[in-house]
């Protein structure tokens, strides 16, 4: 393991750039899937400053890359959210007289050459973009740099996704942190010691002169429409309508952080109350910047430092943002985790129940296992809190963190189905699907990741249910079959009652499943 691709790219960028021989007629900002905003956007802000200094027009580009979406298991909801935000951005850019061009490029390996010919065609001698930390994307950007340098085109990448960028925090032995608590302590201390650097406010882009609209060749760039859907990523009309209502596009919907998090310390684990920020869709697509979230909490606490105090709602919330940085740090330091490898290799031979999902885990055999997986996916396992969580994901593209943990723990420990199968399914469904957080969450639940839940601490879903949904409102909402039940009957319906209400009986006995999981984890390779 190494953070080779990221360090390689950083080294390339920070190396001496030969004097540009390129005759610039514009500055290009290349927007990525994780920076869908104008406000507080580092690469865009830098590009705008450069354009102003050199008195050049700023132009913007977004590349739609269906092959990348497939490779990353991105689902239709995430793509719909992307396209809706792009359409809103096109309007915002247009108000600033900045042309925003979207192009769909396949195969993805041709993206670097497309970008370079775009630069040549529109005379962009300076290219600005924010880093994307996934392996394929880092390799693509290394290629972009390699193609640009000989042409004298200057390529600039900025760290924008995290509050404290990957690679900055290391242990005393200069290794990447693999335990969260010391990482989080160092994160907070480093952040506070360098507030101006990490929370740098990036100025809003300056408008181009009105005249750019009539300038050849830029005028045609204003014309490109943003597609409203992509082949292979279509939502049903119903789903599309629901997503628009629950996750509206645009920067203004993400803006009011403060009102969302004040109860966070007390009720953040309750699935029946709306006490988390529900900002993940906006954060993972960069519709709001993580820096802005931190600044908002400082305003809220009236403090001029970042307070990660567990006893306040806001302080507790800040720590969740550190988890996000932590998992991005893990992704860049140990890229193998995103290639289907467990971080803890000792668990790579854990025997999973067979399933017919190609390319993941062990080859499948029995049809009944596919059926088990289907029951988990559709919320028909007979364990109400698991089913309610899965039905919530299927309907909204989102569920509370506790619901994700319970459903993921159930799949991996009670059903002994490979965590990679669940990881993929979540990515396909979630509107906030993010490789590093999703992989981190799954490997935590499967006990294979960095600082994971120990394999012997297996959630009892019924006890979890009582804590996370004490009045049963969450379960009743998502499982109308159980609407008439209360108390323990609701959390763990007796057989006869379940039959009568048309709700399935539990597909496994938790106690037996627990024994099987312990046996297989204790002795990887054994049945
Ligand atoms: P809040 O509780 O308000 O937290 C604020 C923000 O902090 C979140 O929006 C998110 O950006 C970040 N955050 C919170 N908890 C975590 C965490 N445990 N790990 C990383 N970041 C965190 N989060 C995603 O953004 N995308 C995913 O694909 C994703 N998959 C997950 C899969 C599993 C199995 C698990 C257990 C967790 C996953 N998470 C994922 C983390 C977490 O569940 C969500 O970020 C959170 O539920 C989003 O709701 P919120 O915005 O109301 O969060």
C-alpha cells in the first residue's frame, strides 16, 4: 500500500512548470462530480482569479462519463441529482456570462485527450480542477498532466473536498492513521492551529464581460444543454418526482446548516426523529463545501476556533465531518480498500454464504441464497428494523446512519453475505453514494476495515431497534403491515402475528447466525 497515485500527482503539480509557450485566450475550470457549486469552490475561485489577472475569459467544462459511473456503481438517483444540479449550475454560470459546457465522453480513457483538445480549441492555457481521490480518477489526472505539459498548458489541482486534506495528518511514525480517535484529536488540533489555511474562504467567481457571449468560438459553448437523463440511469417518473421533492437541487437548499444540528448530541442515534443534518447528498456531490459547514458551526457557537466538544450538538456534529475526512484519508493511503480488498487482510478468507453476484466474493451456487439477498434488498427479512431501513433506502436513496449500520451488520453477520455485495447495493441506491464513506461504513460493519467494529460485537437487531426507534414510529412508517403493533411485538413480531399481518417471519435466528459468524471470523477459511 502507498498513497502513490496521489503523491505522484501532487509531485507533478508542484514541480517546476516549464514557461508556457501556449498562447492563452481563456482559463478553464473543469468541474468534477464532487464540486457542484459556485460558492467556496477552490479550483473555480483560483481559475477566476487567474482569468481576472490575465484579463482572459473564464470558461467551464463538465465531463459526463457513464463508464466511470458504472465502474463506481453509481446509481440512477445519484446521476439524477448530478444532472439536476448541473442544470442549475448552467443557469448560475450563465448569469455570470461564463459558458458552461457539458460533454458526455466514452470510453473514459479518452477523457485526457478530449480535455487537451478542448484546451487547444478554446485556447485555454490554464486548467484548474479540484482533486478527486479515487484511484481511476487520480490516474486519469496524471495522464492529463502528462499530455498538457508538453503543450505548455498549465494544469492546477486543488484540494477542496475535505476540511483537512488527505496526507496531511500522520502518526508520529509518519504513517497514515488507521485508528479514528487519535486521528480526530490531531485533526482538530491541526485545524485550529491552521484555521486560515484549512478554512480559507474562496471568493465567488467573477463575471466575464458580457461580450464573451458573442465572441467566437465561446458563444457556441453557451448553447450546450445539460441532458435530463442518461441511458442506463433512468428513474421512474414517480421516483424522479420524489427525489426532486426530498433532495432539491441547488446551492441554496444546502445553505442553512445551523438549524439542522443543534439537537445532534442528544438524539443523533434516533431513527424516528429528524435530528441529523441530511446534508450527505449535498456534501458528497459538493453542492455545499465542508469548509462552509465548519464555518457555520463556528458562527453558531460564537467561537473563533473549531469546537469538537462532545457535549454540544454542534461539537458532536463536527466530529462526523472528521469521519468523512478520515475515510478519504484511508482511501488515498490504502487504495486497495476501494478495489474490493478488506483492509484487514486476515479476514480476506472469511467464508461467505454463496451468492450469484459476478465479480464479487466467491462464486455462487444456490438459488436460495440469491433469494436471501433479494429479501434483504427489498426489506422482507422479517426483522422489522432491517426491513424498515432497507425500504427507506429504496424509497429515499438515504437512511439514517444507524439504519445503515444495522442493515449492513445484518447482511454480513446474520446472513453471512459478503460485504462487497452490500457495498455495491448501497452505492446503487444512495443519493449520497460516496466511495470512501460507503466503503468505510461497510468495512466497519463487516469488521474488516480500519478501526472496525470488533467481529465479536455483533449487533442484536432487536435491541438496536428498541434503542433507535423506541416508539416504533420509524418501523410503522416504512412497514405498513405492522401498523397495528406496539412494543416488543413491533420490534420482533411473534410468528402467528406476523403470519396474520402478511409480514414474513425472520429468515434467520439471530442467536444461531451469531454463532456461525463468530466461528467463521475466529477461524477464517473454516465453514
Ligand atoms: P449527519 O449525521 O448530519 O453528519 C454530517 C455529515 O458528516 C454527513 O452528511 C456526512 O458527510 C458526514 N458523516 C457522518 N457520518 C459519517 C460516517 N460514519 N462516515 C463518513 N462520513 C460521515 N455517507 C455518505 O456520505 N455516503 C455513503 O455512501 C455512505 N455510506 C455508508 C454506508 C454504511 C454501511 C454506513 C454505516 C455509513 C455510510 N455513510 C455514508 C455514513 C453516514 O451514514 C452518512 O453520511 C449519514 O447517515 C448521512 O446523513 P446526514 O447527512 O444526516 O449525517
